[in-house]
C-alpha cells in the first residue's frame, strides 16, 4: 500500500523539526571539530527524486567528497553529505593538525568520513532525546566524484525512490568559509512517525 505524501503543512513542520535538531547538536558538533563558529540554514524540503534535479545540475561538474550513511531501528533515515574538494582538504588539515592538505590520502578521507559520522551521530542523538526513537547508524561510506554520478546509486540504498522526502541543509563556517551540504532522505511513513513523536 502506497503511503500518501506529506502536505505542505506537514513538510513545513518536518523542516522546522529537523532544523531544531541540527541547531541543537549537529552544527555544534561541526563547530567543535573544526574550531570555528558554524551556521546552518534549511534551504528546501521536497518530495520526489525528480525535484532534486537542480542540485545535480548545479554540482554536476564539481569534484565532491561525499559521506553517506543511514539510520535504522525505530526510524529509517538516509543522510548524504557533500563537500567541495577544496573544503574537504581544509577540514582534513584541521583535524590532522596540518597547515594544509594537498591531496586527500586515506588518512584525509578517513578524517572527512569521521566528520560525517560525528555530525550524523549528533543529529540522531538529538532526535532520540526528543522522541525516544532508537536509531542504529551504519558505517559511513566515502566517495569522491561529481555529484551527478553519485546521487542515484547512493540514494537508492536508503529508501525506495517513490515519494521520498528530502531536506537540504547548508552549513557554513564563519572563518574559513568551509561549506558542507547535508541531505536528509526519508519516506512519508517515517517522516510522519517522526512528526508524531516530536516533543
């Protein structure tokens, strides 16, 4: 049985709820990791993979570092982080206590993956604190390629594509200008479960 998509009021409530969790712990975690203030803005919440086409077009020629993982248990969510290569190198340098990183070797990639892992853990901790829902995180995956070649294969692992709800979040670091894009992916059933348990 197909679950009806969220209406505009539900999408707005979901966006506000996710933003509150991000403000409470996720932006704080990123700030602590890189040692500078971090702001965030929820840019869009949409239904359906087709609606995300402009993201793919906008970034189709950029080499991005992508960290992806999913949460299971009481609620299923997929999270995909995409970071411009220049910014990923800056993050790796900060975490490895280096002046700069010229290329992302295995150690640098591991550092960037760990940032995604910690950010996701903080997000799910906030979610669990407010809803009581338990989430089991997968091991983070890492890939480096243009976003257009990564999006569909990665997203298809999280939830069925039909009617997926995607919330885009942009993090910006005040000093370095580092940018991190976060995409939260879920289906209507899990989104309504989250809305029903908010507190």
